[in-house]
């Protein structure tokens, strides 16, 4: 399936720039470990693993 959105690498780079320029402190879903994702979302391991496999968006 082709993704018509922005590439996840581009999105993550932009988030990095925003953090630096705006002095923001947050952790995105893609930066969390599986265990952290499970703790924050309440998802089971398989679901949390799928949630972290984002290609065109990033959750924080």
C-alpha cells in the first residue's frame, strides 16, 4: 500500500527541530520502548508493537 502522507523520517526530523527551536520537552510514541508504550496506552504487547509501527504520522 502506498502512503500519500509525509515520510516518517521527515516528520521526526521536523519534530526534532521544533523541540530545539521552541524548547519543548516531550517523548513521541516512536521514541518509547515497547514497555513504555504499553504503560502509557494500556495496550497489550502485540497491539503496542503495532501502534509503534507508524509510517506517516507521529504521536506524542
